[in-house]
C-alpha cells in the first residue's frame, strides 16, 4: 500500500473546501476546476492540493453511459427525477451525487513516477487513515453488483460506500473519490439500476454495463451504524492533517487557474453536447 504521507510531507498542502467559484451551476465546473489544479501542480506552480466538494441532485456519467442503446430515454428518466446529468472527463461509469456524498480530489505532481495503480492506492490509504478511529474494516476490491464498479471500490463487510476514478493532465494526477457518507446507498443504487434498465431494455451492447444490485451498496453512516455527516467527515480530514503535523492552508483558485478553468469548462460543455445532444 502506498504511503500517501510521503507525497504530502515537506510541502504546504493547499486545501480547497467547497467550490472556489462565486457561481456554481453544474458538476462540469467541478471537473474543470480539478483539471486547472492538476495543471498547476504539474507545472509546479502549486503544491499538492486536497479538494473537498459536494454537488446535489446530479448523475455523473462515463463516456460508455452516453452510448447506451436507449440513451435518450435513460437520460430523460434521470432528468425527470430532478437530476442534472453530466458526462465526466475521468474514467468510470454512472454515479449519484447529492448533499450526502462527499467528493475528495487529490491533485498530485510527478504523474510520470506515479503509476495508475499507485494513484488508486494513495487514495485508499488516505481514506483508511482518515477513518482509522471509526473502523479498520475498509477493504478495496471490485464489489460486483455495485454501480461504477472497479478494482478499488471501498467497502465494509462487502458493501460498497465509495468509488475512485483517476485523470491525468500532462504530468498532474487527479485522483477523485466519491464517498456516500449519509443517506441510503440502496436508494442511490436503485436509481442507477433503473437508468441501465431503461438504457438497455434487453438489447445487446458492445460494452459490458453493470448489473446493479442495490443490496451491494450502503452509505458510510449505515455501515458504521452511527450518524456521520459530510461536514463531520470534512472536519476529520482537517483534524487529521493538523494532528499529524501536515502543513496546510485554506486556498482558492489563482487568476491563472481561473483562466484555465474557463477553457476546461468549455471543453466539458462541448464534450457533453457531443455525447448527449439536446439532452446536455
């Protein structure tokens, strides 16, 4: 397991809590911000960044989701349920974001030295350390039946509560995790299960979409059998950093990063128009 502490020790970590924008209307903003930060870290104009954010009533899809045989019906269903739909620029498949889901991004330099698997392992180790007082039962493996399954799904007793994706921007690495902190993991999974049911309708497809079983997913609060909020988990992160003598400062975007964000946001808009057409 990678020692994430070695990457963050010896430099002043930028901690960005929430969106650094005055107006935030779409999850596309969030991914464009991560791109801008990854480029700054890559160019060594910024130290490593830990970014915490939430976005309500949003389904973030992967590129394969935009190629479902009955994509229009599936996406329309989600929108009729009151969800924004966004195709992201990192790997993975459809996930649910809401106020009970905390997203954490680790923005790291030296992508030429940090392999794909090591990037995932850094995030796994980070989350295990942050939650070490609550549990030592977190495992990382693919939870079959979950939505957006992958080798680094985080689970307790076989029930998934978090998933990790990764994006490389030049020499910068954005390792991104969603953590279902509060609410019902099964209800979120049922929504994605219905999305794929409507998107496939029994038709064959070239891509192997997940056969979602809501029973495979829970929230962290459900698995720990104790109430824990997004704000409390964010506080645990900052408390851990301080207690273990990490140097960190609250931060926002620099002017150059804001300009890069605008360019990357437009790329996201163009990508979504291409993938979803009039539904974007």
